[in-house]
C-alpha cells in the first residue's frame, strides 16, 4: 500500500479496500466546467499499435486519455448557474474482488462518484483512495487509472480505431507497454471477452454488446484491478445486455476483478455481491441485493423500482398472500407459488 502521510486520510484503512471514500463531497462549480472542446482534443490520439489506425479521436474513450476526452464531452450537460453539490459526505468502501452495483435515480451522483474512482474528479472535501492511493495526489493519477479502468454508456464513443485489435491495444500502448506485452495482453483480453474471432473486424460493424465487450477488452489489456462501468448496457438490446453482464460476472468470478457497476436495471443489480443506493448525493442504503430489494417501500421512496418478481411478491402479499418478500428471480417465484412437493 502506498505511503500515507496526509492528515485527511482516515486511519481505518483496510488492506482489502480497493476503493475507500471518506466524507467524499463534490461540488460542480461553473468555472470548473470549462471543458476542453472536441476540436481541442482532436489529433491527440496516438497512432494505432497495429498500424492501421483511423483518426477519429474526437469520439474516443478506449484508453486513458480517450476516457478523459469522453468524460469531458459528457460533462458539458447538466450545468447550473451556481454550484451543484453532487456528492455529500459519501462514506463507502469496496473490497478487492467485490462486485458492487450502484443504483440511484437520475442526478443522484452515481457518475460523479464513479469518476472520482478514476481521478477524473477529485474531492472538493473528504478523501478518495484507490488501493490506498489518494486521488488528490497528481503523482498517483497515472497509476490509479491503470488500476481502475472506466467503461461508459455509449459503445460508439469508446471505439478509437478501425480494427478491433488496434482498438484494444490503444490503452496499453498509451501506458508505454512493450510491444510483445501489448500483443499478449490484447490477445488475452479478447479471449476474456470472447471476441478473439473478431480481432480483425471493424468495430463499427459490430453489435452494441460486442462493442461494449471490445471496450471492456481495451480496459483489460491494461491489466487493471478494478473496472468501473457507468450504465454500460443502457444503449444495448436485451441480448447485448446479457453478453456484457455475463462477461463481467466471469471476470469477477474467475479473475477476481473488482467491479463497480452503475445501472438502472434492477435485474442486473441482483447479480452483484452488494448493492449501494444513492440519493441526492448520499449513500442511503447498502446491502446484499436481497437485503436491499426486500425493502420495496424504501426503494420506492428514493424513486427506484425493485426487480419485477420482488414487486410481484410485494403486490401479492398486499392482496393477502404470504410469499417470501425477498424473492428476486422468476425461478424463486415459481418455487414459491408451485412448491414441487
Ligand atoms: N458538469 C456538471 N456541471 C454541473 N453540474 C453537474 C455536472 N455533471 C453533473 N452535474 C450535477 O450533479 C448531480 C449528480 O449528477 P450525476 O451525473 O453524478 O448523477 P447520476 O446519478 O449519474 O445521474 P444519471 O442517472 O442521470 O446518469 C446532478 O444534480 C447533476 O445535474
Ligand atoms: Mg450518470
């Protein structure tokens, strides 16, 4: 763990913490929203490793610098005249190897929190540590972004090259990895997302789910310990959503990758080890999916749904039935309604 000598850093750091937010507060200020214009970012992309790159840097987010560009574009929306307090004293720790789903209504602060993990924002107050490294320290940022890679919503904005393997190589190349290592990492990353057969394909011809898997491979090729996904399935059809979620589950279970997964789909959150619910910049609920979704009325109070089967059990119980209120899946509902013996 990195040396820590700042007074602001809590003394409750656990070796197992991948991400630790203490009293994390973030205020968007007008002057801080002076974003780089797309034309200023154009041309900053490096040549593709596989030497067939196409210059479309203005819409990229596969590697570190590309992610930053993308974030900057996204941030131009939602400005206010004065200040917006997007996070208010968030305390949260995420352990290595955990799969955590982050839920919350629009504007609750999910993306702002995610961007702190990647040091795209630094706290206005409080502290954010990634593997013990304070995101406020300039010197840590490069390493933090290697440890924690981000995936965004729009797969089209995350493609940087005209050939899949070139696209996946973009991140490691920016990290200055040795060519041999890049080749190996790209190969393994494509295998991990089951897209090896598409290594010479044109990203724009792929389906949304395939594009997101390529974007995930682009992060994996940098060998991160943690992957943060900000509504990666929001623009995908059900099949694409399943592909992406399955890929993440596999990475989490087989490679022990820490996954921070922001989603509006409750059925996806059911698959997480832990669910964190945000509301107006604060963490308001935290627990296993069952512990969280069981609280149907509280979830409704923060403007969220629960999985369809949990909702159904809740409604049936209100009609006088006596079902387990913590039912999450269709299978559990079937078993509850038609016990086999
Ligand atoms: N660049 C910005 N400038 C000013 N305010 C912002 C900016 N980005 C976000 N905000 C505000 O910060 C608050 C939190 O926004 P954030 O994007 O983190 O929410 P979110 O939970 O990700 O929402 P969504 O579900 O819509 O993606 C909101 O009030 C939002 O309007
Ligand atoms: Mg968001």
